[in-house]
C-alpha cells in the first residue's frame, strides 16, 4: 500500500515537473495535500468535504471577466454587452449609490440572458388578475403588431411557427420599449435567486454547495475592504478546475467512477422537457421560463432522437441578429438551429453551438464527462442509448452536487440578512 502511494506521488511529481501547471491545477494540489492527511476512517466523500471546507474561496483563480452592468443601461445595451463579451451574466451596479456604499447598496443583483428572456416573455403575456399588464407591456404589444399572442402561456403548436417570424424579433429589437427599458426596471425579474455574495474567508465547500444544491449559476466573491466584487465563480469555472485536476489521486478516485455509479443522470426519460423540431422556437424559451430550466433538446418529429439543443443563452441570437431569419417564413426550433449554425460558421468559428448535440452514455466515467463539458464549453450533455434515443440529461450542477454534500446544520444563519427578492419578483 505504501509503495503504491509512493508510486502515485512520484507520478504526480513527475507530471508537475514535465508540464506547466495552471492555477486550477495548483488549487487541485492543495486538495491533494489535504486529502493525504485526512483521517483514514473517513469515506472518500467525507474526505473531499473536509478538504474543501479547509480551503478559503479566495484561493479560487480570479476570473478574467471584469464586466459590470450599470443599472441605467437599456435592455438593448445589456444584451449587446453580454453578447460582445461572450458572457452569460454580469453584476448590476446601482449608478445612484454613493461612492462609499456598502456592497448591499452598491449591487442590485446579477442580470443574465435568462433573466432578460424571462422578463420579455412575461411582458408579452396577455393580462390576467395575477399578471396585470403594465403600460410598457401594452406598448410592446402594440409595437409587435399583435404578434405577441404567440408568447402567451398557452401551448404553441406548429401552426403558430409562422407568427414567430423574423419580423417579430425585428419589431421588438427596434422598438422604443426595448431601447428605453432600463436594467434596473427589471430588477424584480432577473433575479432567479437572491443576490448572495461570499466573503473571501468563506470556504470552498460553501461555494460548491451554493452552485449545486442551491442552484446558483454564479457566486460573487466580495472584497469587504472596498465593498466591490473581487471575483465571480461560475459552474463552468468549477468544471474547468476539475478538468485540470486529472492525474491527481483525489480526483482520479472520484472521477474514475461511471456515471451510473454516482446516480447520474437523475432525471428519467419521461421527465425530460422537450420541444419538437416543427414547433416555434419561442415555445422552447417559454418552456424554459415556465419550468425554470436552462436548456431543452429539440426532438425529431415522430421520434425520440434529439437533433440539437436550445439553451437560454441562445436567446441572444433572437435579440442581436434577427436578420438571420429572413430566409425563413417561420422560425421553428429546427430552422432556428440551422439559421444560427449558418450565422456562426460565418462569424464565430468556435461557438459551442457549432458542436451540435453533445451526448454521452451511462457507462462513461465522471472524468470523461467533465473533460467533454470543459473542452466543448457547454452547460449540459444528453445521455442516449445505443440507438440515440434520449435517456437523460446531466448539467454542470448535477456533477458538482455529486462531489460534495451539505453537513447537517452547515449553513446555520448564513442566509440571514441576504438581500430579499423584490416584491414584484416572479421568478
């Protein structure tokens, strides 16, 4: 046993000497050092929990993203900023906050493509006692010349695809409503969770639990000295860190397990939310909004095979380049995939959407899946059988949730004092 351990350590040291290590790999080494000194009676899962509880979140490599959104930016400007910087979200700074404001007064939340999509769909719904229409919503309805009925809560069928044509999105993106509505005006809708930030002294385990069990897509890390965000840790960044830990003993002992061994996928085939290829693409975004999920597979008509995936990040193509649909009399889910692919082949050769449908099998290992997600820069992968039929879906959050667990009473009063959701929040 001792010889085996010495061999692993020698291999690790040789690997480190032979190739430069990334900041993420160096962080993995910290976990490795802690792993080696854990009590032998602890289970591997308990060991990992203890390791991550011993590392402060300040040890996570600083993200190159330094983009902050001003609260007086218009929706149109916000979409352009997110798209141009190739990011899915950004913290929103209250332009009216004093210079010496605390972080809770300085930041009003994190705006995402997802939140903007949710808000637009909300405004385009017909008024009801639970969802009274606003003047802005009415203005939008008039601007879109009645076509917003296609975005209502009722189901959309293939016959409605012609309604959601390029004209619909061109009318929206050229409207004064879209150009004049400010990010701060939708602050009640773009928060899918309370704005919760960590201090540098909080632990790695806390961060991992927030990204997995508590479903946060990103976690801001604050420098309390100046009341500003020092880093933003995303689910994708954590997956990249894990991919960089290949070869380390703690990672290999966990990553060598098959997906089925750690209970993935968690969702059965009949519970997967799908959209058929001949349905309006707007139906996909509606379902994502209603079910609060980040992506939906596009299924071939009359079958069970997926031909592609549409995610909430893809709403940017509806809002930034509606002219790409001019060749189509209707924007079905299939036409959306084709049009965007053609657009990206001309303008952006390295987009994840050009990879097509990314799938895996149940007998693949956790390590193989992590490497696939990291190299393709995607948020989810679909599990298929030998015939290509859908069997499940695995997201970044699912993987992180299998890495750590929440000890009993772990958070205590941690959530006390968290900035609450505004009264008009609907998500």
